[in-house]
């Protein structure tokens, strides 16, 4: 059996090697086979409906990963082989990424593209900047933590700014609220009014307030939050209470994450952070250190190629308070809701261009029988959100249906067309 398996593995590797060599002679658009992260907070309907698989799914389907991160790389369908996208890029970085992107980012796809679908809240979390990620990764390496160790926070050395574009109504927490809002909010909760005085110290006072709370022993957290949760139960039923919606989310989070007899410390963030309701097409950008949580909804997520998460509650996963506070950004303000920029010369194209060197997102909507040219200067990863897409080039033809994804290497002049109409998302790297 071992010998047979060895022969099979060798033959499979030869297929991959031959497929890479053939692709190097003529890079072209190719379909991707992508996998799903089945985190417990995932929705059982959205991603299966997008992919045309049985819905509801037997397990939560949280994130469809379209990228080359080593945790879950996509495979490029180069018949008869499926070649890992990271392996293809390593073999021919300039041909796939484009010369400029390959020079700036080496042999690595600089972004990770996802479909995210949340049925229940994600953890309260923040992501490091590049220097913090390098230090944290080295620190956990020195502690002997394997990359798969559940006590590990740093899975790679990269930072993780991210863009979230809503595909459905999308609810989220993002960043600390303006100080005057926080002062009014804390004043409405008798158990928390003593915290109100900390805000007299401005941003530094807010940082100290949050840090001191996160360091409290669990009995002190329980004593503080027990009357808050009890009051939230009353406020959530009062249509005139200004905290009603927050209280409804707080109760859902408490019921989902607080252990029996205790209170999850992440519940306080439901009061401290901006609560957002994004409509389809609206977006938010999260810089390094911004405390946030996605509460419910589906969207496109585009980020630097990283899987580093520092958690602050609403999770059964590892929480490293010291590491979270090290990266935490405390900049209390009302959040900016981003809208796409429509191309002046062709209104079928819309672009989300956040302040990130690694990624931008384009969206193309074609009517039935319509077409548009495309000649990417850098690699693109595409996802068909609705309809059917035909990609044609010199000796190239690829058809994708709803839920289909593809690799479009840099350089080749292409024509995108649809017989029935299409809504296409394209993640790429902006020029330097």
C-alpha cells in the first residue's frame, strides 16, 4: 500500500510539474477551486446558495477563501492537474502577479479575497501592523507554539488591513465611539457610571478604561456585567430606549458566548464601539489595530495576505489580552462608510480603493449580451456574484457561472462578456 501510495504521489507531482511548465509557456485565465472555512459563527445558507450546493448546509459555512494563504490556498484548474495557487505564483511570480507587483511583494500574492457569511457575531478583535506581526510571530515561535496551536495568535508575519463590502444587510461593530457618545452611554448605565469619569482624560483615559477592564479577574467582570445584562433585558423591549438595538445585540452575544454563571468580557464592547448597519454595496475599511466585530450578514472581504487575529471576547478561542492591548488603536470617532467610485468613462465599473498598498476591489455589471475589455496590469482574482461570465483572449476561453472564481494573470488583453448579464467582483493589487 505504501509503495502504491508513493507511486500515486509521484505521478500526481509530475502532473503538477507538467501543468506549471505548460502554463509558463502561455499564462491565461483559469478557473479556481476554492475551499470553505467552517467556523461556528458561519451561516448555513449564503455560501451554499452562491455555490449552488445543498442549502442549508450540514455545517456552518463561514468563509470562502479565494487566495494563496498557506492556511487554505485555492487550486488553479489546469487540466488534468489542480495546482496550488501559491505554488504557481512561486514558480512564475512576474508572469502571474505582474512585474510591478512581483517586484514589490516577491513571490507572494499580496492579498486574500473572501466571501464572509456570519449568522452570529464573530469575536471582538483587532489585527496587527507589519512590525507588530513580525515581533508577535517571532515571540510565539520562541515559545515553541506550532502554527496550528490553538494558543497561537500570530499565524504569519504580515499585517492585516481589510476591506468589507456588504452583499446583504450587514451589521458590525467598528472602532471606539466618539467620546461624547461614550460619556452619554455610560451615564445611562448605573453600574458603569464610574467609568464615565475616566473619559475626562480624553483618548488616553479611554485607552486606560478599556485596558483596565480587560485585565479584571473574571469575578470582577461578572460583578460589573451582571446588572448590565439584566438591565439590557429591559431596555431591549423598550422601543423608546436609545440603547434598544445595542441591547438586543448584547443579549444575543451574552446568550451565545457567556459561560454558565459568568459574563463574557467582550460584552462591554457592544456599548463602547460604533454599531453599524451597512446596506448592500456599502463598505468599511479597517486599519491595523481597529477593534471590531462582524455581527451578522454576508459580504466580500479583501485584506492583506494574513490570518493574524488578536481577540478581546465573544469567543471560545484563545484570548491574549496583553497582545491585544499591544496592537490596539484607540481613536474615538464616527466611522466612515465607504461607497464605490464609478468610472467616469464606463459607469459599468465601480472601484473600492482603500488606503492599502496590497489590494483594491473592482465590480463590473454587464447587461445581457454586453461586453467590456480588460487588460490587467496586475493579477486579478474574480468571483461571479450573479449571472454567467465568458472570458475570451488570444487562444483563451473560460466560462464561469454564479459562484465561480478565477485567476486572471497580469498582461493579457481580454474581453469579458455575458449572454444573460453578470455581476463580477475582481480583487487586484493597485499600481505603486
